[in-house]
């Protein structure tokens, strides 16, 4: 998505980009906390400190704003995890990634769930365009996980299919986060991730385990 474009397709000035970003960030927070349907354009306007005409200067309608929010949340989540992604080519790095997720959601008291997954759950059956945007974000997340597993496979340490394992790990993360949010305890997230990581560990060549 071109974050520098207006509804007219013209490029934004620096000030325009900052205003647009402020609107998207405010909308992302409201939609995350209250849900897409409950977050009104008027509330976004007030939270961002802009006028109604400014919102519609950058976004033709709420759908356009929602798509920008999906892009915003995708970039934010991937950026937060970026330091860990480069370490996912060892079991130690994968376990640290698991611990990071568990501790983060423990600090949040198991509230909120995944910003991308939460949006996906709301739009999956009602908004095909938004569903595809969320799916694209999750594909990027899966690819970042797969890169580490692929590196292990290329070094001859991992005997299983990196693509299947990356998908299973992301599915475990998303499912675990949903149950953690509902049950208000991190045990579901721990169990889901540990089960997949133990499965990955079982595919590590015994002669290379010392490097994990």
C-alpha cells in the first residue's frame, strides 16, 4: 500500500504524511481496543486531533482507513519482531522468540490478542478486501519465520519441510493468542508454541543438536 498517496493519487507533503500517520495510528488504537464497527470516524477524528475534512482528505471512507490500519498494524508487528527474526535459525533463537511472546502477553495481562489476527477475525466473513490485506500481512510474518527454518534446513540441521513448520508455528501462535485472550492466562500460548517447537526439535539432526 502506498502510504504517501491521497485518495486523488497525488503524493503527500511531509506534513501531510505526518497528519495521515497520526490519523491511522489513532484509528489503529481504537479498532484494536474497541473493534472495527465500534470505532467511529468521529472518534478517530477526535483521537487524532484533526477535523472531519482532514480525515476525508486522506481517506475516501472508513474502508480506506481500515486498509491503512491493517497495513499499519502489519508493519508495527513485523518491526517489533524484527530483532528476533534474524535469530530464528537455531532452536535457542526459536525458544527466545517463544519466550518474548509469552512475556509480552503476560505483561499485557493477556488482553488484546494479536493486532493483525484480531482484525482478521473481524473481517474474515464480511469484508473480502480487508481479509486479503490481513492474509497478506500474515504471509509476510510466515515468510520471516520460514527464513530461519530454511537456513537450518540449508545447513543440513533440519530434516523437515521449513514451509510446513513455519505455517504450523504461526498457526500455533495465532491460536494460542486467541485462547490466551479468552482465558486470560498464558498457558494456552505456552502449550501451543512449546508443542510445535518440540516437534521442530525432533527433526533436528542429533549430530547438530549441540549447535541449537
